[in-house]
């Protein structure tokens, strides 16, 4: 069995037995896939360890692609290994980060994964903790309820893929003849994002995903990021707290 859900942001209540009764009878061979903003690798502290141990104790394997709310500095410290045809980072024995630009085969179906997104909730700026006036800037931002983030503490430039990740993605899609069963991302292609409205602006990643939308055949494209549950045209499925079974 494979289930998918949207952003968890370090809050995993949806996986309790009460909220997810379908988990009864599942084994570590079964997977639940989080479409980015996993948030379980956040500050490397006690809460992270507790959450990750709790996820490891679940009866299924937890898979996630990256979102824009992941501590990329910490995530990059985990070694990369091969798993079911693509690259993963093993955060716990059964909690795996599915790297960007990979194609996996799970239960006879192929999955193209491309995590990442732009933080749209930092419109008032990104603070540099090394700046001499950091403390006063922080105070000002908090006082004005500003929408800001702090570099390497709550924001990472690597929330968007680098050129080598786009190249790897193109190579892997080429290898499978531009045909997969599922595409799993955090943000949507530019044209789909535009349909959703709101404050989201196109960027290099949404434009790349637009290229994938044009060049690759897929049955369903599951994504998160926009905090809503919606079925769109052409197989696009926006997930937030909803859990859907993939068949
Ligand atoms: Fe997000």
C-alpha cells in the first residue's frame, strides 16, 4: 500500500491510529509519502529526535520530498544511498528523504521526485544572523509582526534546486523515456500554480516543472505547498492534510 499526504511541518498527528485507522495491518513494506515541508529535520534537537523516533515506530515506511521548510544544512549531512532505483537519504531506518530529480519504482509503479519551493512567506526579508545589527533588526521584525526568515535558521537558499539537480532530473526522465506513473513535488508547475491564484510567483523550479509537465507523461501529479486539498484537471492533485491512497 502507498498513501500520500501534504505538508506536515513537523506535526505528525495525522498518522495516529485514531486519525489514520487504515494503518492497521500495514507493514514497513507499505509507504506513506509526504509531498514536502516534512519539517522533521528542523533544528537537530530533542523534538526532532522524538519525532523521528515516533515516525520510525509507525507500522509503515515514511517517505518525503523536500519543501521550503526543511533545514537543508542538516538534511545535507545525511549520506546518500541508492534505494528502489533512486537516491535517498536515510534519516531513520524507515524514514527516507527522496532526493530531487530521481525516479523510483515502488510496487510496480514509477515515481519522479523533485522537492523544493520558494518561501513566499518571507516578503519582509531574510535576516543574516552575522550582520552587526541582527539583534535590532530581529526586534524590529518581531515588533512589526513582519513576515521574515533568518538565513540558515529558518530559511535556506537551497530550498530551490541547483543546476546539477535539474540536470540529474532531466537525465533520469530521459532514461525512463519521459513516462512515469506519478510525479511527486512540493510546488506545482507555473501554469498550475497560476490557476491556484494567491501570492505565489513563478521561479526557476516552477518553470522547470512546467517543462516536465510538457515533456513527460504521467498518470497523477501530487504536490503540496499551497495548503489546500484539491483535485485539478489533467491528473494534478494538491494535498494538504488529506491522506490519499495511490493505486
Ligand atoms: Fe511549502
